C-alpha cells in the first residue's frame, strides 16, 4: 500500500483504517438521507468494495445505487441488473431488468427495526472512460417475518469515467431512514 | 474480511487467448481473492472466459478434473444453470461472456486451499458483464478441482480458442 493512499484515507474518512490492500476511502451514516460517495479515487482503483450495515428503509422497497460521471452534480438513471432473490421459506425468484432507473441490490426490505439490510458489493471499471461499469453484490435482510437474501450483478452501460455513487431506497432513489456504508479501494500495490 | 494482501497484478495487452499467472499461491495463505476488471475482446465476437489451475511443476492442468455449478443470471431472459463434472476448465469463472470495448466485465473469484497437496482446491465466483450489443448478465458459481495436489497458479482462457481478448487486468490477493 502506498503511504499517499493511506494519507488520503485519513483525509476523506477521518478514520485511518487500512486493512492490508483494502483502503478505506470513506464511511458515512445515513439519517433520513441519501448517501453520496464522491471521493472514489477512480484513477487509482480499478476495483472498489462497499459494505452495507443495518440499512433501515422508510417503506417496503428495494435498495440500490446510481452513478455519476460529473462529480455528483447529476446521477444517471439507466441500469441493467440480474439478481437472484431467495426466501428462507423456500421460494426463489429472478429479479431483473434491462433498463431501470436504479441498479438494484436487494428488496423488498420492510421497515421494522429488525428488517435491516446488510451486505457487500464490488464495483469494477469506474475509472475507465472507454468501458462500461459493473458491480456484483450479495445482501441479506428481512421481508416482514421472512428471512431473505439477494445476490446478483448490475451494469451501467455507458462508457464514461464514474466519479460518484449514490445509495438510496426505491427505484426513485429516495432517502432512507438509517444505516452505514463504507467505501474501500482495492489497492494494486 | 480481515484484510487483503496484494500479491500480483497482471495487465493484459496485445491479443491473446490465454493468460497464465504463476507462483501466486503459496503456503503464506489458505484463501486467495482474484479480481478481474475490464477484460474485453480484440474482435467483435463475444466469448466466455474460463479458468484452469497450474500445478506445482508449472503446468496448466487441462485434464477433465474440474466440477462446477453455475447460475447464469440473464437480464433479458430466464436464468439457467450450467452444472457439469469432469470438465477441462471452470466454465465462465472469469466472465459469463465478454466482448469488444466498451462492452466488458468485472468479477471476483475466491480460491480455497490451493497449497494443500492432500486436499481438493475449491473456488467460488461472481461476475457481471455486457456483450453482444444487448446482453447484460451476471453469474454466480462454485467449483472444485477434484484431484488432491498443490496448486501454485491459474490460467485465464477464452473458451473459443480463436476469439482473443486484448485488454483488462487481473489482481491477486492473499486473505489475511
């Protein structure tokens, strides 16, 4: 890991947390808000790792992200995804779209305090202006009384440099009640 | 995850149908992470990206020693499974399919137990991609190399043999 990379983690997050080649770029906690990450250092990292902890939503809905190529001034609204959702009760279902306004990570999460969404996601190619941007994800949560998991893949199929990502609830990308998201760069040295 | 320790970066350049990453698995770790990003083909025909292991003698293992189970998640169609035993590679471990840029892929592979000479080596993997102009897919899979031997590296190979790739990176880490 480079000393400079570690220093940037301190500056952007306020917490010096370097786990080998996982460089913490930023941790944010929501309070009836969206969470935007606009310090991706996409020219340094080809792969980013995100963790989602105790995400609580305002209504029964899904959780996902949008990407920005203008530093967060605007967020794009066309994504494809292909996810597998499974209920502990035994029912599995395909959740997919070729064009949705958000990249879906998981749903439907319910609102009670025990229904929190937890999981992780990798983001690939953010800094490559000549290629599309992809992600893979896995999450777990409650849907009412039903234990639920969802894993899958998402894509933003416009070639551009991605320098911001916004997390929120629903296809309309609304503010969510609470939860913590951390963004790591996967160091290449 | 407690942490990752960087081992190797492979930058793909030129036009090739195979990439060997050698001597990356040692006794230092029991579990390894492999990330791939931005692998795109040289031509306009899309192709699957598979994986083979390299043995302690430095030879690519191409015998029918690989079992796998894949869930192919297609954004435009019903999902499907590809589950086979005794195969010559892990089908689509790097990518369900990739194509010429801007179409490409990203994915991760976890390798368990490669250094053990007395146990099988297992992998889990997930990838995301776009190809063929309109096909976005995901893939989640498991695999085992069903021979007890020491594995020291791996090979990325395109499945067709005549649809080379020409860009992208592969990153290898030990899991601390």
